[in-house]
């Protein structure tokens, strides 16, 4: 009977310890996997964007979905080293105004095609 009580006590202690470990690991993972993301859909067309200005705060996690409506456009933000044709995901770590440009040659108005990311 004494061995049975000792075994149950050890199991309970290990279970409690395990719950704390799992809770701390899961809590951190949930925060990393589900951060609050500022999501924007930008319509890209010959020869512009809508919206053509996006404003976020420093530290925001940002997702820009590029909706190419006629031909392949994309967004390139050279000052932040960002470039993609479909989705840009990043953390806004630097304040300022950053001009974006069309990633792909899309016609004669390509060079004038731009927008702006403002990070406060």
C-alpha cells in the first residue's frame, strides 16, 4: 500500500510538472504563430495601385496581398529589401516613408507605377 501511494504521488508531481512545461511551450508557440498581422490587399493594374499608400506603425507585422488585375506587376520596396509578385510579409522595423515600385515590366507606364508605405 505504501508503494502504491508513493507511485501515485510521483505520477501526480510529474503530471503537474509536465503541464507547466507544455503550457509554457504552447504559450510561446501560439504567440509566435498567431501574431496580430495588419493585412492589406493592393490592386495592381496598368499603371497604378489601389490603394497606393499604406500606413502602419513601427513594429507591426504586415502582410500585403498583391491582386494583379491585368498583367503580372508585383511590389518592390528597395529601401527595405522587399520584393514579390503575390504576397509581401514583413515586420515594419524602420520608420519613414518608403516608395514601392512595380516589380515586372508591364508596359510604357511601368516606370511611373509606384506607391508608398508609411511607417510611423
